[in-house]
C-alpha cells in the first residue's frame, strides 16, 4: 500500500499524465486531467539609475582627428572637463544583472529606443539575457535617450551603464 501511495505522489508532482503498472495479477492505472503547468517566467527587472558613472566611450571619438596633440600635452586636463559635466548632469540606466545586452526584442527588429527618443517611466528600453531568460529593462524615469553606451550583443555586468537619459 505504501508503494501505491508513493506512485500517486510521483504522478502528482511530475509532468506525468498517465501511469499504467501491471504486475502478475494486478493492474494499476493512474490518470490526471492535465499535465503540470510550466513554471512562471520572469518578464522584467526594474533598472537602477545613477548619475555618477563617467562616460568612457565618447572622449576618444571627438579626439580621433588629432591624436598627436591630445596624448602629448593635455592627457590630465582633457578627460576631466569631458567627464565632469556628463557625470553630474545626466543620469544613467544601469544593468541590474549580468548578462547579454540586446537593444531590440529579436534579431532584425527595430531597437526598443534610439538616441533622441523620449521614454516614459516603465517603458522597456532593452533586454538583458541572463541564464537563457530574456529580462526586459525599463526606464526608471521619463526623459530623452542621449546616448547608448553598450553595443548590441555585448556582455554586461551588474551596474554597467546602458543608456544616458536626460530628464
């Protein structure tokens, strides 16, 4: 009798719809109406916004036309003026988890947002894939996307700045 009870528990806790057991003169058939529902999927994670991270990608791009002048004389003074205004004036949307950054819902589809787009608080701005789950990242405040800091398909870690947003 304990074996039958164990079989009932097995069928009840697994994705088994029907179990048929024949042993000598005995036959046992256990049936459920339906299989277990799939586990819930995490749909999105709230982002964290902070305005204290310096921007590392933009300074080399404007300085590209004159590389000899920049490395020789103003290496200490050039980064300070560029980074200080950006760090204090515009908050960033940060990655709440480690994973892979995707700017669109699927390959070949348009990006959730692009530079110049106005976003509302709670609007999805990108996806961070973590452990095969697609996590939608939402804007923490309303504003305008000023800069996209991560390339599509690149890995990000916790608190990596993803976007610069102007409130």
